[in-house]
C-alpha cells in the first residue's frame, strides 16, 4: 500500500503541475478532471487507491489559497509565487496531508514530500521542503512539559549481601 500511495502522490503531483502550468499560461481548453483521469489511466494497472489520488488533487486544488497562507509565514523570504512551481506543489500536497490525512503519520507525510522533491525538484528542493514542513509540524505539536530533574540520592544498602559472580574458568588450549 505504501508504494501504491507513493505512486498516487506522483500522479497527483503530475496532475496538479500540468493544471497549474496550463492555467497560468492562459489555456482554458481543459478541465482538471480530464487531466486527472488521463494521468490515472496511464497507471491504472499499478494503482489500487484511486480515491486517494482524487481526494489529494481535489483537496489541494480547493484549498490552495488556504494552504499558501499557512506556508507563507514559515518561509517569509520566499513569497509563494516565487517558489518554484514543483516545490510549491509538493509543499501544498504535504501540508494538505498533514491537515487532512489523520491515518498517515506526519513523519511519513514529510518523508514522502521530501522524496517527491528529490525526484522532481531542484538541487536544494528536498532540504527546503523538509525544513518548511518540519517547522509546520513542530509548530503544531505541543511543547513537551519539562519535569523537574530528579535529585540524586545515596543508594540504599542492600538487604542481603549479593554473591559475587563466579570467576570464569580458564580456557584449555
């Protein structure tokens, strides 16, 4: 299932990339669903969880603006529209999963995003993706409560004397 979901994320990324590229190029002759169906069709024999891909593409598309607003404060020196398209989409997918996929452990989500960045992003993309998503995850998790350090006390005397271990027998040559 894990490798199946990895392929699902790749298909979702390809779909989101093409749709955003065409939209920003002024192409209005397509529907997102058409791109998604074509991309799923290419891998239909290898993909079991098509609903996961559809949910990912639909969710990232619908929540893109909200996801960007959550990402921006974590990377303030990089305005969202200046982040490379591939990195921006990988970040959106990762953040969407962190927000909406409770059945996937957060560290797995981040690792999958890093792997997508390594495969499809630039030279430093994986480090950037890891840093941004890792920061978002740390911001969500409550700070561990610090317990006061235990003071060392003198060890208690044993109730009975313990026998010393037997000496090892010399080896015969």
